[in-house]
């Protein structure tokens, strides 16, 4: 069995029950998601992709904040996608938000959605759950239009928080197979494809990491 299938099965087992309370339970500690959504600011008609869309909470928020943007989401967990599709339909957004089952490290939007590229791609607390997270970053860059932007928010190194808090948080996150990506800033600087990092912050005393990168025009 491939590593992707193993990880997909793990995600389904984790979220089979959690998906029903996921957004409520994560509301208070996934800091920076709304800032990311506010800052996307896609151009008119610019397509937006979320990698690891989960319950579609973020995509629905993007739909309300940026009403002209066509929206897309992929996730490896079929359980989460089932919840996402139901939520999108309830919100009356099925015509604007398209979802697909896909692996973040090897997806192709032309095959999934019939579109060539995106003006905005974002990861919201998903890189810390993707084993091959650097490969997922590189794959996303392939489908970013020249002049497009990559937005990321995730757990940080908690370097300015008390040691006891950092240790306890990391142990708790590990129970959900979540691992903060301490090398994120370095990985972004090494991305191929003419990527420029113009924002990298560690807000809330390092609790989170927030990055915005752009693909240089050809």
C-alpha cells in the first residue's frame, strides 16, 4: 500500500467523528485564518484554491469576503470532503465552490477541475499535517499563475512562549499527527519557479507562522 493511501486512511479515521465538531473545537486555537482570508484579495475573476480544505469553513468565508472569485478546494480525506460538500450546498455556494479528492503532493487542476492555474493558493493549518509538506509546497507553485500569490498560516515554533507551554502544545498536537514546520521560512526561500517571499511573520509570540509569497511575472 502506498504512503499516500496510508495517510489518507489515517486522515479518514481521525476525522470520521471529529469532522462534525471540527470547526467549533478549532475556533480558538487556529489563529490567523481570518487574517489570511482577508488578505487574499484576488484579482477580478482570479481563481482561488485551498489545499487541505477540510470542512470548507475557509472557502465559505472566502466566498462571502470575495464574492467575485471562483473557488476550489482539495483534500485527501473523503470524510472531510463529505462534510464540506454538505456545507457548501447548505450555503447555496455549490455553483461557486468546487471540491475534489486529491493528494496535495501530486494534484493536477486540469484533470480535477479543467482549469490551468490559480491567482491565489492557500494552506491554512494543513502543512503541519502533510508528511511530505515541502513537496506539497513545490507542487502548489506549479499551478500558481505568474503574479499570483501563495498564502500560508500554520503553527509556529512557539519560540517566545514559555517552554512548558511549547512542550505541552507539541505533545498535544502530536496526538492528532500535527507537527509544526520549523523549517518553513527556509523551505519557502528555496522554492523553485521564481517565488519571492515578501511577508513572513511569527505572530502571537511564535505560536503561528504567517507567510505570503508571489510568483514573479515571466
